[in-house]
C-alpha cells in the first residue's frame, strides 16, 4: 500500500516536474534570445546615434567653413576683380587666400572664374601658379554647378530690359554656397563652394555665371579630435590610419558625385553587449537557481496548503484587528455588536456599551511626539484588557477612543463596579518615552434595552454620555439619560442659529472704554460681541462662544468681530481698539491673510489695533499658534496678554514673546479690599509689566476704592463698570464727554475747595 502510494506520488511528481522543466527551459531559451536581441538592438541604436552625432558635428564644421568664406566672397572688390579679363593674383592672394588661411586656417583656396577655369590657387597660404588637381575639380563639380545656378537665379529682369542682381533685404548673410566632402591627394577634406557676389545691387545687360571661391580644410588629426569631442565619441580617425580587421565603427564620406572620398572610424560604445557581459554570470546563476527551485517545487507543493491556511488566518486577523494594540478594529467591533444584538434577550439581562476616551491625548502627541502617544495607547489597551470580563469585547475605534461591549452585565451597579476598577487601573502613571505620564479616562455608558436595541442608537447615546463626562471635568464616567440628548440637540440648534446669525449680520458689538489712570480720559476701547437671539433674547458670550470654538464657527465669528470693530474704529481715530482672539483662530491657515485684508479694507493703522490672547495660547505649546502670533506682531499689530495670573502664567513666555500689553486678571482687582496679599501681588505684577516694557491694564474695576489704589500705581489703563459699562459704538463720544466733564468738575472743586 505504501509502495503503491509512493509510486503514485513519484508519478505525480514526474507528471508535474517534466512539463515544468520543459516549460522553464523553453522560457529560458526564449528569454535569452530576447535579451540578446534587445541588447543587440540597443547597440545598433547607439551606433546610429553616434554616426548621426559625427555627421552633425561635421555639418557644423562645413557651415562654419562657409561662414568664414562670406567676408571674402561677398565683396564688391572681389566681385569686380574676378570679373576682369586678367584678375590680379596678388590682390586675390592678399585679400582672399592669405587672409582665409591666416584668420581661419583654410588649407587650400581656389577661385574659378566665369569661364570655369581656375584663376587663383593657394596652398597653405602660399600662392601657387598652376592648379592641376583635375580629379578634385571633377568631385566638386556638382557643388560648383548648383552654386552658379543659384547665383544666376538671383537676377531679376528690370523694366529697362536689364537684369538686376537681387540682394536679400532681411539683414542676414546673403552668401550663396554649397558644402560637401572631397578627396585632396587621397585625404578626405571639408569643401565649401561660395559664389563671389556683390555687396550691393548690380545691374547688367545679361545674366552671367559668377566666379566661385572654393575653400578646403583637410580632415587632419586635430580637426578629427575636435569633431570627436563635439560628437562625444572616442578615437575618431581616418580608416586608412589603422589597417586590418577591427570591431571599430566606420562611417563613409561621399563626394557630391557620390564617390567615396574616405572612411572614418572610431571606438564605438556597445552598451548592450557590455551589460550582457556583466549579466552573464548572473544569468548563469539564475539558471542554476531555476534548476534548484524546480527540484523544490514538489516539496513546496506538499506544504502549500498549510501555509495558505496560515496566511489566510493572518490576513483575516489583520483585517479585523488594530495593528498597534491587537484589539478588534471598528469593522470587527461592528460585526461583534450585531451578533450580540441578534442573540440578545432583553428578558434575561442587560447589555452595556462603553465609549472610552483618553483625556488630553492630543497634548501628549504634540509635546512628546507620536512615538510616546503610541506607547500610551498600547499601555492603555493592555490595562483595559486585564479588566475586561471573559465574554466582553474590547475594541480600538479610533486614535485614542476605545469601545467595550459587556453582555449579561446584570445591572447598572455591576457596570459601575467595572468602571471603578477601570478608573483605579489608571491611577498609576504610564511610562512613555522616558516620561511618567498620568493619564485619565472619560467614559460614556449606555445600556440595552433601556437606551435602545440598535447598534447605531446605543453607540450614539454612549458618545453623548462621553461628551457629558468630558464637559463635567474629565477623568470620570457618565451614564446616558434623556436630558443629555436634549442638551446635545440644544447645542446643535444653537450652533446652526449662530451660523445664520453670522451670515445674516444679526450680531452686534459693544465697546468698554479703557481710561487713563485718573479715569477721566478714554485711551482705548475693547470690542465685545453681543447676540440678541430672536427667540431666546440676549445671550451672553459665555453661552455661544464655547459652542463656536467646538464647531469651528469661531473663525468666521472672530473675523466678523474684527471687521466690524475696525470699521467702527474709524469714528475714533485717537483711540486704540482691543479685540479678543481665540487660540483656535491662530491655527487657521488664512488668519494672517484675512487680518491683513481687513486692515486694508478699513484703512485702520495696524498700530491702533490690539489683539488680546489668554494664557491658554501657551498651554499646548502649539508652534503654529506661536508662529502666527509672531507674524501678527510683525505686522505692527499690538498683542496683549489677557487675564494674566489666572492660568498658565509662564514667565518664560513673557520674556520670550514680545507682548505689548499685560491685562491683569479681574480676580486680583476684586481681592484688593479683602486681602493684603492681593495688594502685594498686584503691585508685583504691575512692576513686572513695567520691567518688561509693557503697558499694564487693570480690568474689572467695580469700586472707587479699587480705582483709588490703582491711581497710586504705575498702571497705564483702567477698565471696569465703575468707569463705564460696555456701550454701543455711537455712545463712545458721550462717554468721553461725560468723563471730560467730571474732570473739569474735579478741577474746579480742587481750585475752590
């Protein structure tokens, strides 16, 4: 039985192995041929490119040769001299042959007259009496013929019956020339044939053929080396200089008569064969590897099923679980939730749903980095898993949010017991990135069937309860109740209505004056937003500003306040304008652009505007906020630190950031009459502001005693209900007038008192 099974396995292996080997060998053969042909094609293409580059470089040399002839050939003096019956060879030598040799290195210069007979010849700058190289003339005859024909075609018949030689009027060179290759004493040479032409219009009785100037540059080693550099090839030379068979590339040069005048050869690049040579060891290794791999195919096949099963299991696990914590992910959690609800019997118990959120997790990421944040998430997941009941399901829903399903939890008291254990588990610090961090949790809880029987309903209510827990101070839990939902709806409704109020210009501004130290002169005003709700009546900023910050409406609301306040400030050109700006606004990418636009539209001097920020701007060490604040200051806008002493109070930021104004928190002012310590602290703050070169503003002045104390200090501005309540823009003048009258009355009283 075993022998039969072994034979069957061998037959199966052979049945698989032989076709595979045959296919592999055929594939190798075909691939090898294709690779060879591909590299051969690359070599052919490279050779063609090099040939074209050489021909192009030679063409440039021919064009240059013709250009060099132009100064001698396009000349009235040369034209008339060559038309005489007996041209002056000395003049031709000095002005043409010798000059072209000395200036441009022309090896030979030949002038053929109208009778097609040579009238001048110089070799290497020396005048020669007779020119006897008839073979050369035969080779360049087509060039001479085409040049003469083009010259004759330049004549136009005039009304007088004469012929005028047409000179181009485009300002460009107008030589008539033809170029090509020829053999001079068996050596290839560059040849340019140019018609000797007049510079100006010539009128003749009949058309005539011109004398032609023939210039020759031999293809010497130096010239070939220059062409080689231009073309980017190596070892360019005449083929006759190296005899015998060679793998060098060759390029034939033909005369205008199509006769071969010489052959160039160079050391070509064969990139295809070079690469193929380098790849040959690798290809041989691959061939050997294929043989080994083919042998291993049968062994691999036996284990393939098991490996596929394991891979499938890993893929399913990865698709269902969070990679950082190993907990169920959102999709798997939803499937588990559906399964529990489908099997849930509300008569037998309760199902608890917990939404868990790490408090201030964003601060950890911002201050310590994402690596520390990942450490915190992993440790939080580990601690939660220790407390999860056996039949419960814990999942990571998003960045720092977890969800827990607790079936058969019995009662609310049972769930509260679990929540207490969870909170206690986080009393110990978490070690992350060499820091011991105390992390608290906020938890929202909902229970089925009391709070619903659908996944969406239960998760929504647990999320509402989570929001309530965070609103009540974080580090606690809250169970859903109907009043929470009403609060959420009311908050969402108020957010929509605030959006409409901004769009429809239903908000208003009032301004609270900031006076001089004696309280008799208005120096600045602080803009305060008001909302007279059409249904709810007047709403305090505390009722809608937090909602605006939560929903992002604070950006549009803040810009509305800035624009309206800057428009109103045009009525009081002698007063400074102070406007509160939320840290959220500084994070908006277009804040600087929009602020600059408002200043431009309202034509408000930036030095009159003062933006107030609270100490919370430093709480998260948000680099974007601080950079934007710096740009605001660089625009010329003054920056005031509001409510100093009420929160973060980092003296290092006072030193590092150039604040212009320091506003003392009203809590210090209120304590003046009851606490001697408040008096000392207030004096210290004022002295600190003076030492740092800041203006100091005391706000929240409610009584004459408070104002009297501050008059004895170096405080710069006073603000509070004792001096003036916030008033509409059109009443600022009245406040100034009232304070001025009080000042006059006080002066009179002192005079006659």
